[in-house]
C-alpha cells in the first residue's frame, strides 16, 4: 500500500516541482515498469511476451496516462481519493451488473460513498479542478477494468509484465502526439523511473505475491489505507494542506466502501 501511495506522491511531486510533462512521465513510468517486471519474470526462465493481452494493456495505458495528466492540477490526497473511489465503484458496479444482490448495509455503504464524492466535487473555493477530477475518475475506471480482467490469472507477475510490454506502442503514439509539448529534466525522469520501476514494478510484484494469502474482504479493506497514506504523505513531503472538505469526503467515501466490501461472516480480528 505504501508503493501504491508512492505512485501518487512521485507523480504529483514530479509534475509540480520538476520540468517533466505528463506525457513524458507516463512514458518513462511504463517503460521502466516493463523493464523491471521483465527482469523479474525472466529470472524464472520465461519471457513476458506470451503473457497478458492487448485489451488489458489498453486499460493499463489509459489508467497511467489519465493518472499523470490528472495530477497536473490535483493534490496528492484528492487524486488518490478520486482514484480509489472510482476503482471501487467500477468493481462494485460490475458485481451488481453480474447479478450480485446488495444487503441493506451494503446499500447504505454505496449511498454514503456517493455522498462523500459529491461533497468533494461540489462547486466552491475548495473544490478540485473539474478536468483533473474527471481525468482521475477515468484513471480509476480504467484500473478497475484492468483489475477485473486480471482476476484468476495464474501468473499475475508475468501477465502484468506482458501488459506493460504491450503498452510500449501506445507510449510511442502518445509521445508523437505530444511531441511539441514534451519536456524533461533529470529530476523529473528520476521521479518517473521511481514510479515505474519501484512503486509500480516492484510494488505490483509484492502485492500479487501476498494477494493469494488474503481473503477478498481483507484485500479490499487494506486498500482503504491508500488515500490516507497519500494524503499524509502530501502533507509531510509536499506541503499540501489538509482541508475539511477532503476529510469529510474521505470519511464518507472510505467508510461507505468499507460497509460494502466488509464480510462479517469471513472477517477475523
């Protein structure tokens, strides 16, 4: 979860404090992530080229690009809350579409989460920029789709590496489209490499290693910590201000999601 939070902090810090642009950050992040995951997979004697799919790679690329462009205007904590809320909304929406029935507690949780996002996005002086907010919700939707497509994957590290590898042609297309606006410096490139190689590549590898040992409810609940870790990191390392609107929105949204995903029958202390 620290690695997931670090992605937000590294991206926001790079775009705010260095000369790198969002397209370059996205490109370096995906390339470095592909290299690290490829090295991890090759240590077992097998390439990542045969793993993954183009549709999953498109979802991964859409997430990474929208994520970077959104953080041009969003604070780290606000972005993480919008991202996490959108991911969970996508997952819960798919479950409902698949015929899963809601218990009264879960219905209350969804209503509470929606109220939290409404509080965050209501117009006002403290409201986050609309374009950045919409982009981050697109990133969350894309990551939710990517996660749903990856369910039941037998070799998630190689599949993720294969998906990262398949994003490279999309990275090239993005670089060509953004060529007149591309900017980069050493500090920004290092932030992007840290995001791709460490927070994404190694972070995903660790997550997929421990995921089989967690129940679905535990995996969902532990992810509630990501927006909180990100907001705390934004305050400590980026000098961001903790606003009352964000606190209220986080309590409502994360509390509502917890009500939806928490399974009392399987939960243990």
